[in-house]
C-alpha cells in the first residue's frame, strides 16, 4: 500500500443526519486543509494551530463556500493512523458530505480504500492485527457482551496473551540455535527434559484460549435458537412476544407457519438468532411436509432448541418424535398455554425429557423472564466476566492457535523419540510463527489486504 499519499473518506454514515464527518490522513493533509479551510474572519492560519484542537470556519472551493464546518487538527504520531490527520465536521446531508469530500480530493487527497485508515494504523505500528480486527467487531457488535469482548481485544488483551507465549517460545529457539552454533560454550545435554517442562504449561495456556472459542462465537454471532413444536402450540406467539411485534402470523388454524422465519433478539445482553419453524406433525400436505422437514434440519444444526408444548393438549406421537430431536442437544422445554386447563403437566414433561421445563403463557406474557437465566447457565456457566478474560472470537485466530498447539505437540513427540535438538527448533519456530500470524507479525500482504477489505471505507 502506498502510505506516501494522503487519503480521504466519509467516516460517518452516508445518510441524512445532524453531522457528517470527513476524515483525511497522510503527509499532505495539512496542506490540503490549508487550501480549503478559512476561519470565520479569515484571520487564522490553520497551519499554525496547536495539535488536537478544533476550529470553526468554512470549506471553500476557490471562492465558493461549500459548507460551514468544525475542523479538528491532529498531528502525528499521536493519531489513529499515526499520521497527520484532519477531521471535518460538516452538515450531515448526503450532498453536503459529498461536496466537502470532492473538494478535499480535488485539492490533493485520493479516495480511501475500505479499511485503509485502520490498515495504516496497523502498518505504522499503532495497533496489531488482532486489535485491527477488533475494530470491525466493535462496529458490528450486536449486544453488550460482544461489545465488551471486542473492546477488550481492542485494548490489547489478545496481543498480551499471545505475546507472553511467543516470548517464551522465542527464548528456547534462541537458546537451541546458540548452542548448536557454539557447542563448546553452551551445553544442551538433557535440555529436552527441561524443555518439556516448559512446553507443557505453554500448551495449557493455548488450550485455555481455545476453550473460549465456543463462548466467543456465541457472544459475537448469537445463539442459533430454533423454535420447534406441534402445530398451534404457540411457537409464533412466542416469537412475536420475544421480538416485541407481530412478525409471525398467529391463528387458531394448525399449520399456519409453513416456512422459516428468522429474527435476532437480545435478552439482557445475549443475542438469540431466533428461527420459527413449521409445526412438526404427520401430514399429507406437500408444502407442509417440506416445512416440517426444514424444521427438523434446522433443529439438527441449532445451538439451542426451544421446544414449545401446548399444556392444554395431550402428548402424542408427534411430541415423541420431537423429543428425539432434543437428544444430545441443548434444549429448553416451554410448557405454553398454562393459563388454560392443564392436560400435560410440568412434572410429567420433566420426567420425559433431559432438559429444563419452564411453565409459560405467551398470551399472558408469563414465564419468559426465566429464559435468560437458563440460557446463561447453559452457554456461559451462569455469568460472563470481562475483567481479565480473553475470549477468542475470530476463526482465523482459532486456526492459528490450533496450528501452534500442534507444533508444540510435535516438539514433545521429538523429545519423547530422542530426536536431535534441531528438530525441536523447527517445530518451535512453526508454533512461534503461527502465533505471530494472530498479531500480524508473520502474515503476508494478501492476508492483510483480505482482512481490511471487509472494513467500511471510512474506517
């Protein structure tokens, strides 16, 4: 990437709003703002103002006033990109933002590529690659826990955890290489056993990080929650209640829901990707059969199954078929319509399924608050803590940790097999580089470009 050029982009949403932000970064940004900015009385030279100050004035294209603005001056290296940076706060209309951006580009900047501001921050050493990826996670966070986790990574929690492991691996690489180069002065007799005692806790630390990937995925992507049950059990009523609006058609006619309806909701900081499915029953209706088959497929792939049972109806073979779907899956049974005459009791259901049974009434909005506690217990051991906890939420990071774990395992195997010490060094280096790919110290240009191409243009 050409970091010698000066880039500019709209850093706020390109839509009607109170304020729009145009960001400029690069070696010529001060010259550009000097050409297009004038203070109210045209007495202030913007080139002479202190760094990290805000100034009121106008953006001009020649003698034409483009907009009334506030201009923030930030000189490097103490900026997001590490370069001289200017941010222009203009009016938030689409046309106003576009005209200001066009003027800045006219006088020397070029349009920024997606993620180029953050890429420059990475290349200039302001942040590591895991922090850069956390930036987009912060932007895309859909719940409180996802935001906290991403902010932890943005502050360098992953960098610190990986850095500690890499530094210990590097010490042993350097020791072995030095001993091989100078065997007269550095002895490696019996080094394999002492190295084994060092590698074992390192592998434990990596495994602890890997153990968080399941929770990390659920925190960021949400819990894929499939609602199943017989027709007219109240599945769609439950979805409407959780969503807070009538998204699913609700009637007294069994089999109304035939296709899949998806919604994302947040229950006290936990995201649930809710999927309402067709009622599961034996039917001769071709279209309904397809819906029933889809329901079973979605249940098979679910993180959580909510099985809705009609308390006012007797259990039948359709219920027993659904109970088979719950085996080996995380599930919660919701005994609905408990405001009516009870024909299926909570006690009876609890004796038939290996899952918690909650008595609810979707119509009277009772019992829904119990879901949150149950879900936390199932997926997050009751609570989520973010004080010092590191959650691995990135698939790329998980793959690199697994590869590093395998490399350290090969070191232990070489020690057990009595292999020469240079074998240790090869696998130690592989593990070191795999971990380095997480923080960006050992990645190629193609991967960097791919990561930042997923960013929005102004970030």
